C-alpha cells in the first residue's frame, strides 16, 4: 500500500510556514509548499510537484526570494533535477527567478500561455523548452496522473493560467483566491473571516465579475480537494464550495470603476 499524506495530516508546528511542508504524498506523487518566510502582507507561495522523474516548480517566484527558495528545494531534491516550471502569468513575483533556475538546468520545460511567453524574454531568458498551454491542455506524468491547465483570462493577465493536479486533486490557482494579510498562516481556518483578505486583493487586481464567473464555469466540474494560491493561505477542500461562490458573487475591477455601465 502506498504511503499517503494530505492536508488533514499536517501538524500544528508546520502551519506557520517556517519550513518546507509536505502537502500531499501517495507513492511517488508529492506536492510541497516551498514558499519563503517574508515579513510582508504580499507574502508569496511557491510549490513543487514531484512525480517520478518530473520535478515541477509552480510559480517559482521572484529574484529577491530565490536564495531561500533554492534552499528549500534543496531539502527535497537536488535543484539540478528540476525538470520544469509552470509560469502562470508574467508578474515578477511569479517569474523573475526564471533566469536563476535556467542557469542551473538550461533547456528545462516551461509551461505557460503563449501570451505570457512573448513577455518572458524581458527577464533575459530564452534557453527553455516551451510547453504552450492552450485551453484544456494537459501534461501526462510518469505515475499516470496528469496536470491539466485551465486558462483564466483577465484574472488578472490575459494569459493567466491555473494548474490542476489530478493526483492530489489540488488546484494551483496563482493570483485567483490570493489574499492580503499581515497574519498569515498556511491554511484558511474560517472562510467567512478570510473573505476580507480576499477582497483586499481581488477588488484591485481582478478584471470583472464576468471574468470571475467565466472561470468558475471552466473548473466547477473538477473534483478539487484544495486550492493553492500564490498569495495568502491554502483553502482546504471543505471550503472549496464557498470559494467558488465567492468568485460568482465577486464585484471587482471594472465593476467598481464603472458601476453605471455594469449589468
């Protein structure tokens, strides 16, 4: 029988995020939180998905946190074994460390939307194998699991993507469900209280309710056991219905700027 581990098995000592955290394990399929310790309300999360020979960074992060992220990855596997990076959009807190990772593994695979790909050259990177993410694209993993990419246009980039891991049934949501908070913990404990933290981000950064509801329609058939955003706290499976409802009801961006024009 495979060893299994999930969010429900996390110990209280791990919830502060002061160390690498194993979020899921079944056989050789593993998901780790490798986010850095930042004293900022905009604290970033990066993740590592491992499956056989595939070691895939999800939103590898900015340059200022690279040394700490590299140290955390080194606790899991040799950094030279990283085989790919998911770049969900072009923001520097997501993608600016690409050059440092490519210096350690030139030519590695980069999963990103074509609209994002054309902007990544501005980070001074070119030596990678592009895996262009199209709508409902997927990448097969050695275990038989797969990662499915779901594009999320204008949340908040026109080329924004999210990543669904069929093995863990985790959704790496990038800036969707991102939260701003000075009182960060690894997991959301009360979604009703968490909404205020979500509002602080989404009102300013997301385009519109139409964009939010359109994205929900694309993912509501997926079986999601956790939502892993790039900012803020991980949303456990029992709160996923509330998280979907939050996006359905969200008023943000142009809804707030031009209320007289909003249906």
